[in-house]
């Protein structure tokens, strides 16, 4: 009887101990989970920020504030569109130069003006250049020539076109200013000085500089917009 009683007591003790152990484990587990779950998570390294490429500058060659520009994209003419070879142009220049000079009664001062204009052949061209240090774009070249004659012209070809006396092409005389449209954008975009014999001198491009060209070259013929007389 005593033995049976002891065995029953041991069994009850074992069951009680097992229940106590299970209960302790169930309470401890959530605490452990909350400790780990509450820990801050490591952040993934941020992706490096890539610098955006700078936007290309857009400039107007007739703007006196656009000196520092890319020459190749700023030319006021495209050499390959002139419509004649350099040999053909050179022959036209040679034939015209032998008889260059004022006609129709325009003498004296204009003769000196034409000589001075032609003396700049070979001068450098730079898109947007104002004429300092002998470097020109088309409108600053004409402005510089006329300034030497006591005539003050605006800086841009568009503004120059709006002044002076309108002259038809058949009335052209040496010293008249000739204008072209659509050479690199719509509207008046290029200008030069007529020097006689169907020729004009102008600051053409970074490749060609200041040159004398036939006015009836296919390219210029198609872009011709009119002429103005300032003296």
C-alpha cells in the first residue's frame, strides 16, 4: 500500500515538473522573439548618385554675349552646300578682282572702303565674335567696316537689315550691304558687303574665315534676302 502510494506521488511530481517546464518555455519564447524583432535592421547601402550630364549650350551667333561657343556648330554657312568647288570659286574671284572698284558714280571714300574690306581676307572667324583682336562673325565684320566710315550699325544682322535704304539687287553698288536668310535658322542670319563685279566679302565660317565669294553661287543665290545702303 505504501509502495503504491509512493509510486503515485512520484508520477504526480513528474507530471507537475513537466508542466512547469513547458509553461516556462512558452513564456520565455515571446520575450526572446521580441528582443530580436525589436533590434534595428541593417540598411542596404544607398546606390551612388550619378551626376547628370550638363545640357549643351545653345547660342545665337548674332548675340554679342556668345563669344565662347563651339565653332563647328556655330558657322553661319555650311561649306559643303555652296554649290561650287573651290577651284570654280577661285576662278570667279580672280576674274572679278581684276575689275573691282566703284561704279555708277560711287568713287572716293567707297573705293577706300572696298580696299579696306578686301584687306581683311584671311582674317579669322569665330561664332559670336565681336571683332576684337581681328576676329569676326558676319555681323561684327560689317559693323566694323561701317564704323570706320563713321556709320554706327547695330550688332546683329537682323537689326542691321532693319536700317538703311532698301536697294534692289539690280541697283547694287560697291559698299552696299547684302543680307541672307535661312543659312542656319529662319529669318535674316548672314550679312556681307558687296564689292562689285557680282562679288561680296564676308566673314563666312570657322573653316574659311573672311573671304570674297560670288553672289550668284547657288547657295547664296538661294538665301539672298535683300540689300541696304548706309552711305
